[in-house]
């Protein structure tokens, strides 16, 4: 089912990006290239399927997520497809309703973390010198904490509110992202097109935004994908421990926690939300992986012409 | 050396290639086809061609190898009786290094960076009779002493020339039947290049090795090869004795290459070949060269030309026998005398250091409005650092730079916008100077918007005009750099500088990454633009041969000091300093038959430039 669906989806998306008119070198071209691979197409299809499920789910759920409709921890039946949870609520309905909030928080946390990390990393990589040292030592301090501990620390100090979960998870991503983007920036900053902008007296922030960041797309895309899956597991984990989103609101993380006592009676209460998170994570990883290789491929296509071109390799002294 | 360079006895043939064909891995198109040639013991065949001509593919095939994405489809490569293309992988591996050796383009990458030279040499002689004892001898062959400073060094501690000699020593050590050299002197400066070329020629002759020398540079091939094969679009279009091919080229492409090549002793209007070579799978039916050919006839359109063979001279062209289309000498060009106005750009007493090392010592120069000043020097002479000091990209320097009489701040951040606009730069490598994620329009519009504050349609007008001024179609505006050829990219880079209407243009080795035919077109463009716009040019190059065609005056740099400066023609015809003389003498040139070698006294006092 996923195979046929994903192929059709890939075609549709391919047509969409082609219509956008961007060519080799553009982000659309890389996406298109990524979708031509099996990994990329399947990955994106899985992600879209889970997102669709989470967005449309609340509107098509047969019952209210809070309604007690069946025997607690009863197995699947005709009117409760995935059985009942520990209070007798419909697992299928809660599964449909419980993805939206989790995904929204994860996306926000990821954007915050990758955004802040990129800002720090690119600045350090471009400016270098003292600024670089100070920023990177701070990053090292951040790296010294395991992410989950770091997030827990923030949430436990300030209390469990949704926005705080976003900040905590986002901030816990920042040091890692900063490290990666700084390394990538060092490569790009050496290129002559950055020197052209510098020698024209272009302001630094403009160089960062218009010259450097576009060349970090493949790195950033991989980071976004990776961090998104981390965010989801982190938030689900925080929720599982009791921080983050509180019951009775339906939520995949909460569901895993609530229903584990009935694992032997109705495993679906635990397995179904785990499966959703797993599908999303796997899909995201497949797609970003394909995207990263496609970015290399697209850049190489240009380099192929360079291969035979002779260089007077004057190393800048 | 045998005079004619022809293959005499069949018994002496060491390499015999027949109908070699390399295809894309999916078999959809050929990359190289119908390639046949012989090389006798002690002889050198030069394979010449531009990017994408298939010369490197042929070089790899001679080792029984092909790049990923290609396959060796058919034909034979027979070395001393063994067909490498038919050999099993295990057998092939045994032959490599022993029977066939390879000298790569970049010795810095070919040598293992974490292994001392002694061990790498030992590996190359392992299995030979008294291998290690032969190390001093094989080093002496390439003109290196078996001193501990060399043997115990890591590759990065040697100069580029020394690294390449070590590679040569390793290749020649087992006395192979065939040596394939892939542009081994690209990236070396002329003095070192000359020595490497001499070494290759001497060793091939004295050990009876057949060598194949691949290069984009006709002049280099003319120096080293007995026979020359000119490749275009995967075919050998002309093959014959070097002197013959260079003196009486019969294929229009060979003639085009010769016309495009700069000559150090005359100001020719170097002529580019219009258009670009077709890629594999996109070649037109009939003759692949037809779209760029000045003498094509109807027949060329649909019939691939057969080989025409004169005595020992093969040409793949219908009009090869037509004597009427054979002019080789480019029209001479009168270089107008340099203008006499006030100095536009004046640098005095510039000294710069890089870490502890001083790379520039009191360098001064001045350029008058509308003049072209060439700054010439070998790698490491400090010419790029000089440009960076002038541009304010390096801040750690002393001295002063005046523009229109006003002194400029040391750092680019301290300079006025109007000054920055008036002095523009074009960088060496168009593959790195254009942002790969931007369209041509975005690349060109950036500086225009930055300096003029204009937006939208006004910018588009300026940008289109700039593209037209470098002879590119405005259709390219929506393209990304990856979709452009090297020559097109460099034109875009020039257009970016011109779009903001500068008065001084600093060009840093802008043609060194380009093919000769493209180089000729770029130089011509620059020359025309200079006259048209009264531009002041600072033209940085290592290639002396370009000077007469573009520059009025010249500054020669060595080890960060000005060795000599003055009028181009005066200096090229009567260089006062030994260094300048050696640069001129060592520059490879296209007229080897009868050209006398430089007097020994010119070069004798020069040590090889080491780091």
C-alpha cells in the first residue's frame, strides 16, 4: 500500500517542484532528485502519511478521545478497532486525536533549536577569532549535558507548560546544531563568492543570510530531519515521565505511559502510538538521507565539468 | 632522439591501441570511440584536448581502468604483447606499476601524506632485484639527491616540483613498458615544469619506455612529444608527428587550438573557438566539430568523416586535403601604447606577512587610467597576497594604496562604498566565485542592489546589459552556475564586476582554470572591454605568454619582491634580470622545430624554487 501511494505522491510532488521552475543548483532540484530515489520517495510518503493521520485524525475519530466507550483494556472489537485503554476509552480515537499536539510541539522545538544553533554556528564560523572561541566554549558546556537531562532540568525548574517544553527541547538541540553548522560554514566561508561579497563591503548578516546559509541547505535539511525525530522522541519521553503534555489530553507519549500497565491485556494501547512515532522517525530519516545524497549529487554534476579543467594551483600563501 | 618521430620497426612497438571504445555504464552513448594508435619504445605520444574531449578517459583505459559510471566496451590495449582489456583483474593488478605506470596530475594527492618518502620509494622497488639499493639511483634519474632531507621528509615538506619528481621516480623505477602521464605539470610553475618535462623525455628515451603524455596544453605537448594525437568529442581527430601536426595542422580544430594559444613573443589577436565541445550523448550526427567549424560543408552535417591518412598523418575531416583553408598564423595585433594619464591606482612599499613568514617585501607599483598592468610571478611569489592587500581582504600589511590620489584604509571595512564600487575583482576559479545556490540573475543583481540601492526592473535592465557586454545571452539569467560551462562562468564573474561600473578591475589568474580556446576568448573580451570602457586593469598571471596580447606594462615578482618592472615589450624582448630571463626561457612554446634552447647561463644560476 505504501509503495504505490508513495510513488504517486512522489510523482505529484515532483510535478509540483518542476512547475516551480527551479533548476539544477536550487533546493527544488535537490528535492526532486531525492524523490527519484526509492529511499526519498518512501521516506517522504511515510512522513506525509503520519502527518496526514495526525492532522485529519481528530475530525474523523469515531468517538471523543475522552469518552468511556468500552471495557478498560479490552482487546480489539467491532466498535473499538484497537480495543480500549486503561480507562475504557477508544484507543483508535485517541490515536487519531493524539498526534497533532505532539507534532506541533516537535516542529516548533526543532525550528527553534536548528534556528538558534545555525545562528550561533554560522556566526562563529564566519567571524572566527574571539567570538568563535567564546561561542564554541559555551556550546561545549551545553554539549556536556545529555539532551534528555538538559531538557528535564529546564522543565523541572520552570514547570511543565507546553511552550516550555518547546524551549527546553529546542535549547537542548542548539549546541549540537551549532557544532555541525560551524564546521560546514568554515568550508563555505573560504569560497571566493564570499570574498566577492566581503570585498564589496556587504554587511556580515547579509553575507550569512544570502551567501552562506543557502549553501548549508543539505546540512540544515539533515539537521532538521534528525532533530525533528529527536524532538518527537524527547517530547514523547518527557510526556512519558510526566512532564510536558499532561493527561487527560490525548497524546502518543501519554498513551504509551498510561497503557503500559495493560500491555499484556491490550498491547495496542502501547504498540499503536509507538508504531506511529517509529513510522514518522524512519520516514524522516530515509528522506533526509536521500536529500543529503541528492545534494551531493547535484553539486557534483557541476563539478564533473571541473574535473578535466586544469588548474594553476596557486595556494594562497 | 630520432629525428622524425615515426615508428620504425614493428618489433619496437610497446603500446598498441585498437578501436578503443568506452561507453557510459548504461550503454546509452559512447564517451570515447574509434581510438587507435601505436607508441614505440623510447617514444612519447602527446594526447591533447580540451575539457571533455575524452583524453583522461583514454589515459585511464591504457591502465585497464575507467571512471565510475563508464565501462570499457570494446577494443584492445596491447602492452608488449598483453591485452590489458582482456586481462583478468588479478593479472591486471600485477601488471600495473610493473608493466604500466601512471603519473597523476596532482602529486600532492598521489603520495601518501603520512608516509615518509623513503618508505614510499621502497614500496615502488619492492620485489625488484636489490630494490632498496637502487633508491639513490632512481632518485638521481629524476635529479634528486638521496639526501636524508628528501628521504625522511613527508610529502608536504617537499615542493610541488620535488613531489612530482618523486612520483616520476616511482613510476620509472620498475622500468615499465608504458608510462601514462596525466597532466603532470599542471600546477607547477614554468621553471619546474621545464625540468619535469626534460626529465620525462630523457628517461623515456634512455630506458626505452613508451610514454603517453596527456595535456590540455599544446605548447607543453610540443616540448615533450614525438607524436601528437588531438582529441575532440571522444575521437582522435588528428594524429601525426609532432612537428607535422604543429607546423601543418590539417584539422580545423587543431588549427583553432593553435590560433587560441598565446605566444610569448608576439601580440597575436588570440582567437577563441566559438561554442563548446558537445558532451557524451549530446553529440550531433555527422562530424562532432561541425557546429564550431569555420569550414564545414553540407556533407559534414550527416556523415561522420572517415580517417584521411597521408603518409603517417591521420586526419578525421572531409576537408583535410583542401590546401586553401590552412592559414595558421593569427593576425598580428597592434597593441596601442599605454596611456600617459595620472596614476589611477598606486601601491607603495607594501609588506605583508603570513604568520611568521614575510610574503611581500616593499612592493610598489602604479597603474595609469586605462592602462593594463600585468603582475607576473610563479606560485608562491606573493601575487595573490598582493591583490588581497590592495583589496583590503588581508588586514595585516604595511605600506599604502592610493586610488585617484586618496589613500585607502587597510581593511575593506574601513573603505568608502564608492571606492569599493570603483575597484572590482575577478577571481581565479569561476567554479568557486559564483554561489552555486543562486541564479545568474541573483548573482549579478546582488552587487548592483548593494551599491545603487535600485530594485526590481531597474536592476534587471542593468544586469541584462552586463550579460550582453560579456557576450552572453540574457536567457542565462535564470540558470544556476552548475548549468554553465567554465568559460560562461568566468564571463558571468566578469559581468558581475562590470555591472557596478568600476574603473579598476583586478583579475587574479582569471584564465588559469580555462581551456585555451576559452582563454583566448576571455582575453579578447577583456581587451575589448578595456578599450570600450577605458578600464584600468591589473592582470595577475603566471603565464608570460598572455602578456603581449593584453598588458602594457609588467611587474615581475619573485619571493615577494619586485624583480623587474616596465614596458611589456621592452621586458619580454630584453629582460634585464636573470629571473625574468629564465621565466621567458622556460615558458613552453609552440615552435620547437629549430628553436634553440636557452643559453645555459640563463638558467644555470637558478635553483629550483622550493618552499
